[in-house]
C-alpha cells in the first residue's frame, strides 16, 4: 500500500507515501504522519490529549470548544487527589495485559462554619459523607481503559433538604480494532457544579441542591485510517451526548431563567486525505466535517459544516508552516437566530522541540471572526514543564464540555488529563455561571509544574470570557468573565503520609452573582496517612468565600473534614 521512506537522520523529516513525518516518532498520529496532527488539527492541537484519534479541524470537533485549561487545582474533598496527588499519563496501547479492580468505601465528617445555607445566614452544619468508589485499570495488546466512579452520599444535620448524591465519573477506553487501520475511543464524565458559579476553579464539596447542576458527557469515536500510494486517508464518526440538569436559575428580579435543564446529541462525520509530499517539502490536505445537533434551546436543529484545504511546507526538520482556506456553514436557533456562511482561512506554524515540547500557533478566520490560536508545551528542565494555551470559539457550554471530554483522557488514578505531559485538565469551570445560550468564548490558561523526589509544585492561571451571542427562547442570557491564579503543592512527609496544600485567588464578573465584580479565594491543607496497605485516614481544613447568591451570600466558610477510606 505504501512506499518506502527515506530517513535523513534521527529527528529529521521523513519523505514517503505517508506525508511529512517526524523521524523520531514524537508526534506521530494514527497514520504515523504529522498530517494527522497539524493538517487535520487533531485534539492535541486543542489542548486535549494527543490520542490515537485525530479530530479533523475542518472546523469540526477540534475547533469547537477551544483548549481545555491546563491546571492542577485540587477540588476540596477529592479523596483521589489527596491519596495520590502525583499522576502520570494513561497506559499506552501495546503494554502487557493486566486488569486492576480497586473497590473502596470511605466515610467522612465535615464541620462547616461561617456563612452558609439557603438564606446565607451564619451558623454551622455537620455533613456526613459516605463515598463508595470503584477504580478499574486495564490493558490488552490492543486496548487500555480506566474507570473511576466516586459518588458522595451526603447527609446534612440541619438542612436535610440538601441531602443527596454528588456524582463524579471519569472513564476512557482506547482500542485498536484493526492494526494501523481502525481505532475507537469512548469517554464518560460526570460532575456537580454550582449553577451560579462564583467559586475557585477547584470547587468545593459542599453544595446547595437549589444551586447545583449535574453535568455529564459521553462520547464514542471510531476512526478509519489507511496509507495509500498517493497519500493517507482518515475517516471518522463521532457521537456525543451531553446534558446539564438542575433547578432553573434566575437573575435577581428576573421572570425568565438564565439556565434550565438541557441536552444535546451531536453526530459528526469527518474526513481528510493527506497527499504524498510533492516538491520534496510540500503536502496537501483537503478535509471536511459535518456536525448535526439534536438538542434543546439554541442547539435545536443546529449544525456546523466545514470544508477546507491545507497546504504545508517543512521549513526545517522540526518546523512546519501551514496555510489553509475553506468555507463554513454554521446555524444555531435562538434569539437572534445565528447563521454564518463565510470563507475561512488560517496561517500558522508547528514546532516540535527536540527537548520534548510542542508549539502550535496560527491566526485564523473562523466562526465569522478573526482570532489567534496558541498551544505551547515545553520541558524547561528535566523536572519542570510549562504548558499554555489560548483560543477563541463560538459554542455553547454543553458543546465546550463535550469537546473537552472527548479530547482528554483519564490517567491511572482516574483524573482527566491532556497534552503531551499529561497535565490535569479542568473540564467544568466552577467560576462562571452555567448558561444555556450561545457565546463567543475566549480562554487563556497556563501552568508551570515542577516535580521533585517527594514534592510536586504547580502554579496555574486561567482566564475566561464569554460574550453573549444568542439566547434560547424563553431564557435570558448575559456575558461574563473570570480570572484565577492558583498554587498547589503535594509533599510526601513520610512513606505513609502525604500532604496537599492549595491556594487560589480570582475575580469573577457575572450578573448571576448579584454584583458587578466579586473576588473569590480558597485555601486548603490536607493530610493522608496510610494506616495499613488498604486503610487510609485523612484530615483536611479548607477556607472559601462562597461568592454566589443563595448559598452563603458572599460569606466566608470554613470546612473541617476527617475521614477514613478502605480499599478492597
């Protein structure tokens, strides 16, 4: 099927039927060519996982939700992060077969003081939590999978109306059905978040049921890839279902809600063909993607169709220039209806650093507006990694979360990660209010992580800006933005004792908070002690300001937690 390649040197450009490929294999996609990465602009270009499946960017899934933010914020009460805060990348295909099933049960008692409750009054509360959990890791020569289901059953001593179950699910599977030809990926995700936002990105384990949204997303993506004499063919189908459910949320004195339960089922068909190099350093990739949405609100009958052609030039062994032109047809329901039929273009560069790093930068006209896109990951030293990304997109929150889930993966302890270095990613943003409308989204994130023998220290920054474009019929909408700076450290005090420290400060502007701009902050310290190989005891103190109405009324809240966890 394919022709032989001529390898110039390790790390050099390889010329062959597969296109322009990195000889060191560092950025090879499903076909072994950078065409499946940059020319089709896979999920790795969007800040997600550099996984086997490469999502075409003819403006389809990969361009839809932008770059999931890099960060290592510790969600308060997340026992998994406390028990094992350091984590590596997910198990790769082709490893020795294994199956590891770890069920566990945990019980904790939380003492909450300060401003708390439905009326935002001071006082205290005892919350008893039961945490059954299941962690499964497995691998075969053709597949690997991870499932982490960790719900929290909570009982409140004074406000029994808040009793309930907080859901938490992260799962992924990557399988090769036919070697070098057919692969499939599946993802599952569920989490609870504050509907009106106003929290540090890491969130909190204490929620008011009247102000809670359950966000869940599931996807499956089979892909066909093959190398022919004239080039490489990629065909892909993706089915995604995303739902956000909870009580309707209203702005102060508003008759119509800004959020109500909604969902979307999206189907995407995409394909690309990357030619063999011509004139030695050029190749060409025509591509298309077509997404049809069946959902509520602005996603009812929505679609996003894209075609484009990308020409690339290998300037030097680790630098590839690109330019593309195409056409987009985008439609959303809502008030006002959104219809974009426009030419698209982009110019950019992709740099693969020999020292283990990647830079993808381009300036583009997409979704009807001009915008830059940047993704950067670089190993500054053997211990320190810098990751940053910036993107602008047009989408709903449901679409953005669906893309983030589909383009991330799950590591061995069940946390979502992305990028080359396996940085943790925040798939749901606790700082912004949950909305049902269509917005133009700007996302900027950066994280600096250093790993020592017994410590992992991370400094991260996230900034978001949502500009309202259209609202769903019967709902109101608004623009909002937030910026947050976090620092976290995990430290191994002894072979049996781990400690995690977290500090965050941010500012959020959202009408749902009842003020124009509010400051958010949070800090926590947690210690976990391994009593035996299967029994852990933990203690945690956290302080947050609950900067959203109906749950603390911008008051300060202290949470003292003690608990045990037994694995089997």
